[in-house]
C-alpha cells in the first residue's frame, strides 16, 4: 500500500524537467534572493504550469551548461542562440523566442567609432558565445586583430571594461540596456549580426521541444498573450522610468495632462473658426489620401500602385513602348523588428522609403506593398538595359548606413524585374513575375537583382511536380537499386559492388542519381531515400550470401544530410539487424566535402560505425579541401579517386600527378585506393602501374540490376 501511494504521489507531480540556468540578465538569471528569474524563466514556468511539468533548475556557467546539455545531464536550456555547429550537438525548438543584436560597449570617457579602431585593442567576450564567433569572423575578414579576453558572463565583460582591464566589451543589447549605466559604460555604433534565441534540449527530448513550440506558436498568434506581456515587462524601454523619483513622475504626468488640455482647447478653437465647407473638403482629401497611401511612408499603397500600373500599361500598349516592374524586398529586415522593436523598424522603413523615392525618375512610381516590400513602375523604356541604371541608383541608397537614434543599420535589398510586354500584359502577372525573380535574386546571395525569365515559373512548377513524383516513388515501387562491379587490379576479380539508386519515372523513363539526388537533398527526402537504398542493398547482400555467392562488400553512398543526422548510427544498426546483413559486408562512402564541413561530428559518427564493423571510404577524393591532420583521424579503409581525374589521365600529366599523389598518400596511411570512372584499357594500365588497388567503370560494366549483377558474378565464378 505504501509503495502504491508513493507511485501515485510521483505521478501527480508530472514530468520533472532538469533546466540549466545561467546569468544573462534580464533574459535568464538567479536573482538576489537565489531564485530563478527573467523573461525566459517566467515564460517557461507558464508553459510548465499548463503542461503539468515540475521544473528542477540547475545553475551552471555558460560553457558548462552547453556541455551538460550535449551530454544529456540537463534536459532543457533556455536562451540559446542557434548555429549549425550547435544544432549538431543538441536540439533546437522550431519557434524563435527572441532575436538578439550585440553591441560593443566602452567606458563613458572612451570611444571606438568603428571596427577598424579595434585593431590592437583588448576586447572582452563571453567564451563560446555566438556573439564572439560572429565578431571574430567579421574581424578576420577585415584583417583586424584585437586581443580577446574570454570570460563566463556579460557581467564579467562589463566588470573588466569598467575597471579598465580591457578597452571594450561585447554584450547583447538586452543586458546592455539594463546595466550599461550601472557600470558607467556607453554603447558604440558597432553592432554584431543578430542571433536567433530559442529553447534548446538534449538529443532525446524532442517531445519536450514540440510541446514548448506548440505553446509559443499559440502565444505569438495572440497579441494579448503572456508572451507579449512578458516582452513588455522585461524589455520595454519605458521600464527605465521605474527608477525615476516619484515627484518627477507626477510632474511628467501633470505636464502631459496640461499639454493634452491645451491641445484639446486648440483643436476645439480650430474647429470653431473653420468653415464647414473647408472642413468637409479637408476631410475628403484626407480620406482619399489614407485610402491610397501608406500611412507610415506616405508612398502609394498597393491599391494606388495597381491603378497607376494599369494606366501605365494602357499608355505603353498605345505607344508600343516597353515598361518595367521592379519588386524590392529588404534583406533580413525582420531581425531589426525582433531585436529593437517596431518603433525602430518603422523609422528605418521611413528612411529607406525616402531614399528609394529620391532614387527613381520623376516619371516613375514607387509604392510600399506592405512590410519591407516595395515596387517600382518604370515607363518609357527603349530597351531592357535601361532598367539597370534605375537598379544601380536603388542599390546605391543602401551604401550608407541608416541611423536611427544612436544605432547604425547596414541593409541590402533583393530586386526582381519583369518587363512588358514579354513577361506579361496585365498588372497582376507582371508583379507576380517580378516577385518570382526577386526570390531568385535572394537565392543568388541577396543584395542583387534578377530579370524574370519564363523558365523560372516553368522550373518552379516542374520541380514541385518532380518532388511530388519522387515522394510517391518512395512510397511505392518506382525506385530501383543497381550494382556496379568493383574490380581488384591484382587478379581482375570482383571485390564488391557499389549500390546506385535509379528512378524509373512513369513519364521521363529511367533517371540517374544526378537527376534526382539534388532534389532529394533540397526537399529533405534524402533521409528516407538513403535509408531505403541502404536497406535494399543490405537485403540483397544477405540473399546472395544465402545462395552461396561470395560478393565481397556492397558500397552505399551516404549524403551530407545523412551524416549530419544523429540517427545515422541507429539507422545502420536497425537495417543490419532487420536484413541479416553482416557489418563487414557493408561499406559506406562519404564525400570529402561532407566530412570537412562537419569534421568533429563526422569523426565521432564514423568511429562508432567502424567499431560496429562497417567499412568506410572517402568518395570523390581530391575535389574537396581535406586537412591531412583530420584525414589521419578518420577511421577509413579506402580513398576513391574522383572520376574527373581519371577521365583524361592517359593524356594529361596533371591528372597523372594527382593520381600518383593520392595513391602515395593512400599507401602511406595504409589505405586502399580505388579509381572510379575507368573507361579504357590505357587508363587501367596506367592505374595498375601507379599502384592503384581497385577500379570500377564502364570499361568493366555499367551499373546492373540485381539479377544481371548476380549473373555477372556467376560468370566470373564459372571462369575462375
């Protein structure tokens, strides 16, 4: 009975969540009473109350918090800036809680006006923080070398600056707003790119993040929710008024009331002396302006833009002239609103709108379509190239930073261009096509422009259709695995097969991996596709061995997305167990570039796979930028020379030199060297002379369906 009561008591407490807490006021900290406090804490406790969780707070220093989260010693860590490196160590919520800019602070009697002035100076930063990483990368690009002092918290940063131990310190703007005055510090105009702040969780706590995301999404959708109440409470600039003396508050209140009273009397007097006809005329004009203009920038709004565009189209059609529509979208403007509030964002928009308006010709029309999106109509064009002069003028407005109060913002814009009549003959089509071109400009790297071409729409439609077909093929039986023999040069016998996916499209016929693997990568289908190929190849290996056919190994390609997925090791174990394939029959091929973009995780995952008994090879070797130091750490058995170096090896001395160097490197590291793409006897002879171990290519066989590969094996066994 006592045991039952104990179990029921524990069940009533709900799930216990271990939460890391560190000092980063006002977002998260332990207050003077030793209690957890701050914006993130109150938000989390509200969610916990609704979910029935019990929160167990574990104080830790920032670097230790991250390490404990990665190890699973704590379940949840609030206020973590997203980065790809961190995303490989633990999980992040989908919902961004805040966006945080960082600022360089100095003592009140000092000044550092620009990044260039940091050269040779000492700068305090929080060890392991996103802000430190961002400013270090920027300074390295500009060849500026300060002396970094790494500390554990923003409080330590401000303390070092205050006592003069360092020249400046880097802190996020939320902490700076609250404590810069207390430390007699001021902010400079040096801003570091924003970071997206979220809840982070241990790798086994995805359901916990899903629950938090659900609440955050609901809170954000309601502008009266606790989320916005907490933002107003913890981050409103008006919070500073709490520290004003009471008598000053009364003076301000009375002054405001007096001002309102005087304004009311003036307005009343104005209306009393104004003639009724003038009043009605002004009211009508004001309503007309509000109906057709953006209230923030006073530019034409979407309604007036379409009216003017349709008028321009009628004129252009009558005169046989060309017309251009430009769609302008500010890059990453949302982060300004998230970090500094809509009041600052509105001031930035007004300044940008004024600059854009001054950057167009008198006969052109510019409008604000909404948010940070603008559109321009250019008339009387003789040729498409005339639009480039306008684009250059519009891009020039972003060269100078936008200054709001004492903040400096450097922005850029992506511009899409459509032309009448070739890109459309009506207003909606031209604007839609300009919008499509603008997104192409963003894909090209932002801060640039793109002309619309019909292929953009066709490509987008075809790509969407092909993605749907690939998803259907994965769920059905539209995919196949073919097997290309790998030959040992010493005796000419088959040492294994490389498994290659093929897609038998109902309309397009047989498609090679080059035609659909990039699509699978972009759409996220590469994970289920990669697992399907792995399972199919392992099942085939087990079947061949059960029939007494010695195959050697089957090589399966692993993409960068699969290598970045922490579930890869579990997937391999599961497939081997379900198919009966032995680990030593399987070889996984990883590209050089995928390994080098995530070296630490790659080494860890590859080491565990090797301990499992799976063989590993680096594919396309020579096309990336491997560090030999890392190469020595990798638990690999083979290097595969990329086919681009084999294609002309018989007549190109540079390719011969590369093959010789890779072969020598492989021998030095005790690795087998495989050449792919072998198509001629001359290539085979040269590779044998250079000491290459294995080869594959059309000279021996194309990739074969399973039945033909089996027959290929049997023929070799019969000829043995």
